[in-house]
């Protein structure tokens, strides 16, 4: 899963990126990986994987991972190549979802940058969101125009492409009215046509409302946060309150210190944990686990994936030669204390090719190639 972090300058985007990537690396003992200066890979926190590691003491524990991309340079005119627009719009296109960091606090020492100017004006979450939305939408208009032109030419030889012309023409009108592609109302067949275009404003989005410590303590009383909530509700997006400054402090802690710090703040999870959970829900993802003395590992799949395809995540031979999946529920395994005890109680099930994987399934795939 790749998440692109976007936002205007001075909203706390890079502070949040640095904090969550460092926190993720430390909390799960997963080596922080810098692919290039603005990309970080972090482990997905999973208490089930921790429990399996305690049970098996494997040679290796491998968590699921999330790739965060700190996408800078998105300013007014980015869709026309202003700033580093072309490069970073391309980076967004490669992401599964967008985390849009929105400033929701006042601080006279931090300039509120509007578009590509350096004028300090009042904080305006709705305006900030609008600047980036419009750039993504304008880039999409160009992409849609190219798709219309391509479909029109193809329709001369095959009339089935006329439907593409109709769909993209209607979408173009929608985009030109300032609306995102993800809010365009259409049926499944038309949605499949649109999905093939890899539009930027079609990406699922999570708004990370960056508050100061006072605002974070009671975010629902914060007027800026309420604005972001209302905008997100209109398009069915999620909002997560965060405090980038606190996340940076949390990133320096581990174990009991981290827990005590979170308890003092009155929150159960760090911003990283909440962001990953929201991302999994947004993209319809779940995890299944494999366990043993050699390795305990978490695997990410789409909700609704059947057993053979889940096996294929481990190795293509597993899917090609799939026989059955031996599955046990995580809570059942923990209650029994061992896999043998779970088998004796009949809690380890044998599932076939039509079995739909569930979040937290612990599985052993049987195959023959």
C-alpha cells in the first residue's frame, strides 16, 4: 500500500511524514527504508503478529508494510508544471490513496502560504483544500480530454468506444464545474471505464487535520477542524485529527514510555496507527497471518479475496497448486495456547477454493505443483 502525503507549504506535512516514518520503524523493529529522500516504508502495527512471535519465537518476524510518499511542491499552477508540479503529480498517480494534510491552527510564527505566494493571511482550511483539489481536477481534465480524443478515433473502427466518449464527456463537464472524479455519480460499468484512466481526483482521500496541542485536546471544539469535517462529509472522505508536533515527540519514545505518553494525552493510539487503520478501511484491505518457527508474517489482501488468491500472495505456486487452507481464528489459537491444542479441539478448519479470507485468519496453505 502506497500513501501519498500532500498539502500546501507550512501545513506540517513533512513534520508528520518524518514523525510517522520514524515511529513506524521503531515500534515494530522494522528497518527504516529510504527509497529516495521523500519515501519511507514503515511496518503496520499488528498485535496479532506480536502475539504469534511470542508464541513461536521465530527466526524472523515480517510485518505488513506501508509506503509513505512525502509529495512536495504542490502549489497553484502545479497542473501546468509550476513549482515541481509535473514530477509530484506523477508521484500522486502512483499512489493508492492520498493523505491530505490540512493546517487547523493559528501560529503567528508560521506563515500561512497561499498557493505560490509568500503573503501571510488567516488560516483557511477550506481554501487550502480547494487549491490542491483544483490542481488535481485540472490535471484530470487534460487526461480526460486525451481519453475522449482517443475513444473518438477508436470509435471509427468499433462503435463500442462511443460509450467511452459519452462517459468521459460527461465526466469532463463534471470536472470543469470544480468537482472531483470520485464524486461523479455513475453505474459500475461506467465506473470501470473511468477507473482505467488513473485520474488523480479519483484517488481515495483521508484528510489529516493538523492541530496544535490545545486544538488536538478537544478537536471537535476547533472551528477549523469542523470545516474539514464538513467538507469531508460531503464527499464521503475520512478525517483524522493529528498533532504533527506531538507525533514527532511520540516518535522518540518506545514501549512503556510511549504508552504512558499516550495515556497522559488521553488517546489510545498514535496518529500513525490511526492513519494506517483508516487507510486499510478506505482501500478495503485486511491482513492474514502465517506462523511457524522459521517466520511469522502478516500479508495484506483485498477484502473478499478467496483462499487460492491469498495463497498466491506468498508464491504463485501456492495458488497454481492449491489444495486446501488450514485456518484457525486468532482468538481461538490464543485461547488454546498452541496450534496442536487448537487442532485437538477441532478449531482448525480445512477450507477449499471458495473460502473467503477473513481479517486475522492464521493459515497454512497445502499445495501440490
